C-alpha cells in the first residue's frame, strides 16, 4: 500500500483513528469525526437564498461529553505533517479548545493553545485523555473540588438538542469561573442565540453539583418568565416556582420572578426582604441592560440585597452610558457571541432593509399663519420635522402612506408574513392600526384579528401576544406597538419589521432588530426585511453595531415597494408599568405632560426615494448592482478566462465550482433571474466576469448537433446522447457522468443502465462518451 496514494479519509481511517484509540480515547464517547459546528451562513441575493459552507473539524476530542479538549486537522500524505496546523489553530480558537494537532498519517504536530509551544509526535505518542486534562488543570490551577463542579454533565434527554458550540463555551467558561470563586459574571449573546437555554444548562450543572442550591432567575416581563418555565426550564419540574401575588415560599429551589413582583416603592414594600440576604446562592439577571443596570434603580436593590450570591447578567446589548453600565457592575463579558457572528455561522437570519424617504420628513412642515388642526387647536407656528411627527404633530396623510407602502410590500410577498410595526407611542400605534385595517379591509373582514395593536394599555391586544408568536396561528398577522415588543418576545416567524419611530438608542435598535433574527426555514423564513421610514437604519453604520444588513433598498417614486431581483445599485426614556411591561409614553395616550399634539389632515405626503443595499461575506455594505458584485466575487476565484475554463474542464463535478463561488456571495440562480434563465452557469460566468458573448442552452445543444462527431456511435448510443442534449437544453446543467440519470425518463425506453452502457461498449466507454459530449458542449 502506497501511503501517498491514499485519500485524506483513508489516512484518518487507517492511521489517525487507530492512534487515538491506542492512546486511550473512547471511539464511541470521546472521538467525533468530521464534526460540523456551524450551519453555513444564509446568503441572500434578490429574493433567493442559499447556504454557505459549514465549518467542519476533521476530529474533535472530548474529555467529557461537555468538555472538548482537542482538535485534529487531517491531510493526505502528499502534504507535510504540519500542513493543517494553521487551520486547526483557527478551529481551536473558535471552539475554545486548549490543544490542536495536524497530521498526515506519519505522526502529529501539536500546538498548545495555553503555552503557545509546538512539538512533533510520533503516531504512538499521541497524549491520552487524562494527560491532556491534567495539563489543562495544571495550567488553570484547578483543584479537585473545582474539578467536580467543572466536569458535571449538562442536562440531556433522548431527543433533546445538544448545546451549540458557542453555548457550550459560554456555559463552560461560566461554570469554571464560578468554580474558581468569581462572583459577578456577564454573558453577551445576540438575540436568538439561546441565552435562556444557556442559563438553564449553567443552573442545571451548578445545581446538580450542589454548588448552588437556591437559585433566583430575574426578568422584567411576564411573558419572558412564562416562556422560560414552559420551555427551557421545564426539566426542573416541581422544585421550580414563579413568585406571584407578592408572596414568598422558601420550600422551592429554583425561583423565577419579575423584578416588579419583588420590589416596592419603599423598603417596607420590598417583599424580597422576607428572605435572608444569604438565601440565594445564585441570581441570574435576564436582559440585564434594562433597569438593573442603573445604580439608582429600585431593581438594583434586589441585587445589592442578595450581594453574597453569585450573580450572572445576560444580555444581547450591554448598556454602557454615563448613567448605566453593565460592565461596571458585572465586569467585562466572560464571553461574547455577536449578531454578526451568529449570521456568519448561519444560526441567525440575515436581513435586508427597505429605506423609505418621505418628502415631509426631509423638507419639514410649517403651518400657515393662524392655521388650526382638525380639532380647532391653533397650531404653534414653527418648523416641524421628522422627530416631531407623531409626537407633537400628526400628518394624517403620512400615516396613511406608511400603511399603504407596508401593505403593498405584503401583497407582493406574503400577506400572512408576521409583521411588527414600531410606532412612536400608543396613540400612534392605534392610528397606524386603523390605517392598516383600511388598507387590508378584505382580510380584516375575514378575521378582525388580522391586524391588532399590542401595547401595555390593551388587555385584548396583550392577550393575543401568544397567538402572534405561535407558529401555527395565522392571527394576529400584523401588530402595531410602541415599546412592548422591543425586547424578549421570541417571535421566530417574524418576517417584516417596520420602523416608524425615532430611535437614537443603539441598545433599543439592536433589540428591535433582534425580533426578526431567529431562523425558521421550515416556516419559509431564511431572512427578514426591515422597512425603515425614519432613517433609523443609519445606526447600521455605527461602530457599535455588529451585524450589517444584506440589502438596503430606496425605491424612487412610483417604483415597486418590493426590492427588484437583483436590485441596483440616546437612550430614550422607558417607563415602568406594574405588570412588568415597558412603554414609551405608554399610559398617557401619546401626550407628553403639558404638551399638545396637533392633528393635520390635509397635507400631501409623497415618497422621494427608496434604496436597496447588499452586504458581502465580510459584512461590508455593497452598493453596486448584483452583476457588478457577482463579477468581483467570480474574479476572486478565477484570475482570467483561461483560468476559469481550465478549471471548468478539469472539474468532473461542476457543483464544486458553484459551491466555491457561493462562498464569495455569488448566487448564480439569482444572476439567471437578472441576465437570463436560458443560460447555464458556464455562460453566466464567462459573460459576467470576462465579457464573453453568452450562448443559450439551446444554442449550445444545436452547435453540438451540427458537428458530425455523433455519427460515429451506434443508433442506440447516438439516441442516448441526443436525449442527454435534450435534457440539458430543457433543464440545464447536470452531472453527465452520473449513471443514475439513465434510470429516469426518457432514458428508460432504451433499457436499464447496464443495457445502455453495453450500447457504448461498457460503462467506461459510456463515461468516456459523455465526457466527450460535455467537452463539445462547452467548446
């Protein structure tokens, strides 16, 4: 056996895996081969989507099921022993493992991520699980007591999901820090990445190890507590309780509560004081960027009272202002998993933005002398601009125009796409609801809950919140709100977010974007759209924002609201309410204290423009057309026309080329929509990137038939080749060498694949014939 002739997979099977087993690694429990740890980012071009490549380590070795400890990158024996080391280090950094290796079957090169040192090992010298774990413990100075806590397994039941790689890192880092005595911990994880599930696994392992016996989970909204108990925390069963009716019962072990249930306006009304300050061992603060981040907040008193407990803050958007600081209280994040990383890994939905500019928003409005509003109020004589609209002055035609454009978009995409419209205040949300109802009267007549307002003052609307986030429920489909849905509501099916409120707070902006970032492919949701009527999307350019849009679209007047395929190229005050909801002016029906709001019915408002903008695989905004963008992506892979043609002709499976281009954001299916569906990928690439005149599939098939080379084959063989040309002409490129195609119509009329191959003189000659056919096709 010549080792140089073996494939990479053979090297793994015959040399690397046996070496690991010989070193004491359990093949069933500790060795994972071809370990995939990302989903591949969702690439959006026009209205089409595709998945990029998943990241996959050749080997991931586990000391315990929840403790990965080593990565191995394998290469075939034509490569040097250390050829895979840099890739292994890259994966080791992402997966947070301390030891990485490269191997070509001759031995291993080890890189110690803890010390930075490298060494070469023979196959029989690969370290055992105990050796690597002891090296890790020694470096981290972990004693036996700490080890028992750190190695406690996470919760798992048959059929349950396992933690994703970033969740496991967050859990493990937190457990290790607490085992070593750290009392304040901050975890930053983007909305939709499973903060609550991560918190559950942290609590479970600490509770099972008896490190933490009494645990308090704090949130600021009823729905967050209820969702948590019903879903992620369900395994705690009857040892768990929700604190309600301002009563405390010391017989439970896991407590969930709203801040508002525990605190009062005075010390005497703080019911948390019924428990001693050392009652809880662990306190977890969900959405800790909210009230608990403020030093003078009454909610902070809860944390300070239970100051002896270990406290963990969870947030997608840590607050850092002069008045509010999560880091000041909890310390620097022990782990951060950002929105941008979540989109890049394919765990979060990317999005595109339709940015709508209205003339009055840019030009402003000034009343004529003595002008009164629809209710007879004398309008204060001054200039009114975008930040004034719907706060101090209402242009009723503006509200109607926004509702009309939102409806146009839904009618051309999906009228039952779950939609959240963020408004300035409760009164604005009600007017927007009415305007949307009038634009969608046909569906409202079928079910009045098609459009609803969900704000803190509407029991009827809030009662429908569960139905809105229910994947099986059509109604309500469109909801208007002010602040109620900005955070925490887990609406996996939300496909459209409409911004018609002024936002300066980056924290609030990220939270709103987070309402749509959850992926739900089985629901048809692989990306979502943001319609921006207030230029809020300017915040995408802020360095604090870490997840750029795939597209921003600003149509001109009379242009389609739906982006063409492909398209061309600080903190606001939040008021607390008793039921645990937040509102912006909620409860005063949109009127600030002492300030009038004017209603102006007959001022024309029109759209100036709308714009679309894509971003590339690095999150950089792209303003050029899809064709120009694709050309750049193709030229990253192929420097010249000859380079491309040589690769095309030498690659037996053309799909490999298509997949590589996809990684550069080039979706050839989207290009077909723009350039022409009658061209196959070869002509698209030659035309777009290298300015070659394209041929349609029919023209290519016709050119092959004009040649006389087919005449050398027997009648049956020639008929089969003609049928292959027909298939290519009608359906497009396929794998000509795949004999399975011969089992389908119309080839089955010539007999089974074996009989067809005989007409060519055997299988090898059949494959030779179809290769020649393909060569003539692309000549």
